[in-house]
C-alpha cells in the first residue's frame, strides 16, 4: 500500500506473506466494486484520517490469503 499523502517516493508497506497487489490507499474505494474487501479497508482507513493503522493491518491479515512458501 502506498500512503496517499506522499509523493511517488512515499512510504510503502509490503506484506511479503500476503497475496495482495501493491495498491495505493487512495485506490481502495474504487477497487471495492471488484473486491469488497477493499471497501472495508477503505472504510477503516477513512475512519483513521486516511492513514494506515493497526485495524487496517488486522483486517488485511485476517482477510487476504497468505502466500504459500
């Protein structure tokens, strides 16, 4: 995920063990039509002033598939 307030070189969180494409936080809401999990992530982040937070991380870890080793 890419923080929406950064520039192109902004902070990126990479969860190497989760099967989710690198996605800008600002894109979550728009992706919800294809994958409702992004809508829930958008709601969590929006409730946290547009910032990634522990609740968003917990939702991601609980709802996206792990990558098998």
